[in-house]
C-alpha cells in the first residue's frame, strides 16, 4: 500500500481494539480468519455426511475400498487448512497486539517525561522571565525604533523572511521526530502552568491528561485566549453564512446534483479548498426511502486566513485556537458550519456524516462529539483531534501524516475510543519539497492517502465504507455550498 505520493504503507490502529499494524497485515489476518471459518464449515458438512444413519439403514462405514475414502482425505486436508490458517492468523494478530502494547507504553512514557519537562519549565519560568527582561526591553526598543524609521516595514519584512525560510526549508517542520516532540510538548502546557503555580509534580500528573483530565490542552488554549483578547487578538464575533457558487460568488445558484462518494478518495476530493473568498462548506442531501429521513454528508474546509484579529471570515487563526479552547464556547467556524447545516435543512434525527481537513476535521469531530446531530460517522484528515472524544456507535476514521505537524497541535490522546487511526508518512522516500512550509499537510497530500485507503482490504476501513454506502444509498445528492463571514459585533 505504498506509492510515490504516500512514502510508505498505511499503519492502522484503534477501532475498539488494541492492534497496531499495517493495513496489509490486518487484511491478511482477516482473510486467514475467513479461510479458517470456511474450512471449519466444510468439515462440519463432511461430518454430517459421514454420520448418515437411520433405524432402517446401518451407519455408513468408510473403508479403503469404499468411495468414501475421498471424503476422509478431504476432511484431513480441511483439518490441515483450519490449523494452518488459525496458527498464521494468531501469529499476525499477536504481533500486532505486541506492537500496540509497545507503542502505548512508549506513549505513556513520553507523556510522563513531557509532563516532567513542562513542570520544570513552569517552575523555572519566573527566573527565566527575570533573566530575559533586559533582552526583551532591547528588542522592544529596537522594534519601536524600526517602526519610527521605516514605518513598520522592518517588522513586516522580518515576518516575511521567516515565512520564506520555512518554505525554502520545510524539512524541520516535516521531521517525524519534531512532530512527535511537538505533540508531547503541547500536552505538557498544563503541567507548565501547574509548575508555575508552585504545586508539586504529583499534582500536575493527577490534574492533567495523565490523571483526572481537569487540566489539558483546552484549558491551556483558553488561558492563552484570555491573555491576548484584551489586545484585540483572536477575538470571536457573530457569524453568518450565505449560499455561494463553487467560486465563492454570493449568487444564489441552482441546486446541483452529485453521485454518492465511492470511498475515502472521493470524500477527501470533495472537501473545499482552503482559500480566501471560496466556499468553506459543502453539504450533500440524500433523499431517504419512503418514511425515512434524508441523510447528509457535510464537507468542511481548513483554515483559509491567518488573520489573528478575527475580523474577516471565521475559518481563521482565531477559530484554530478557539476550537481547542472548548470551555470558552464554540469557534466562529464551528458556528458557521452549524448555521449552514440548519439553513440547508438538516434535522436532529437525520443521519449525518461530517468530513473535514485540518480545522474542518476538528469541527467534524466536534459535531459528532456534541450530540446536536445524529452523526453516524465522521472522517478527519490532518486535524488536531487527539483530545476530542468520539461517542460510542459512531464510525470514525482519523487520518494523520507522521510528518505533518498540524495534528500534533491536538496533543496526545486523552483516552481510548472506537476511532480508527490511519497513519502514513508523506516523504519517507526523500526530502520534503521546497515551496511549502507544511507540504505534508496539504489537502492534495491527504487525498493521495485517501486513495490508498480505498485500495485497502483492512476490516475497519471496509466497515467505514459500508457506513458511507448506507448514507448515500439513495443517491444522487442535492449539493449546496456555503460561505461564512464574521459580522460586526463584540
């Protein structure tokens, strides 16, 4: 399951189990189990034939001279098939379970180590700030002088230079080791806060993600918002949505039609591109059978603008941070999606399958988590969703690239649920291409992974495709596109 776009095969885990293995291994184990079951069924049939007997006719006795010798030999062959397929399947699944146990042990150890490091940074923070005050003052004075002499061009040029450097050198942010480290550090932000308060380290473990979960990524993001919003940054505003064309023109178009998506590749292809001025939401309505409600697939795009002031469209940096700070309320992008769903006609009892990339994937999982809609499945691509929970009974697939740093900003998983996690590396065969700061995070990159998933016979992926087929069984769909904007207000 590898290719030039994927870099390496797919690693699949979750689905309510403890297995972690490539999709090919898990698919092979499923085939062996099926072979074992079929062979056992044929043995049972042969046993019934050999046991033929009645009160009038003596039992059939098979001997070397009887035609039944072939049945005896066939039974021996099937018995061998049963044993061999069982042994091979057990070996594959045992290896996958062992891999999963080792991976979880490493994750737990990394979490504790990251918590300790965060706690130490928090304890040392007051001294670090005092020591840095002279340098910070010099930087501030230099910035003021630059603005006075160059009218702010100096600062803007510096930011542009930093962005250009990352685009020319994407290897740092695309290194799987850096991605893994960021994931641990993000989850340790709460431990740093506990350390800064002077509480003992066991309290950090007990209150944080490793314990009761009272502190975590959401509380850290909420604290950050409370600190910067007085300065006019990352503010949330009221939002509104409007029907648009594919290009984003605010013209009320005719309802379009589309065939149901055949698999993961088509789901990923229909997610709106994150671009300024374009639609951020695509909604497909599938008419239900007589007496049944319609079903819906909601496609949600990623961050389109990086404006920290929260004055343009809601798919921006403010929603990125607000999406992680759940206690402070839903982000503007989330509210825009909900408003678009209501405007499209989605009712609470209608089956819904939300799909999204990046910020859109986070919103898709939050829709399933909220219980406001009847989510039967959810798919996210390259999204920071590790600390979000999936309700029981919802078919969920999370797709991540190990060299994509964006999912790492979701921290480490807070618990165990039934989601299926599919991982791959975009650029295992070579260096990340220059020209993009985060090439592994692009929607086209995840579309390539989605196509590989369609070629997989892994049981969890097959089950999700069955759920998808059920949602679009009535096909074709009525398609509408929506664009959210931030409106004036506090």
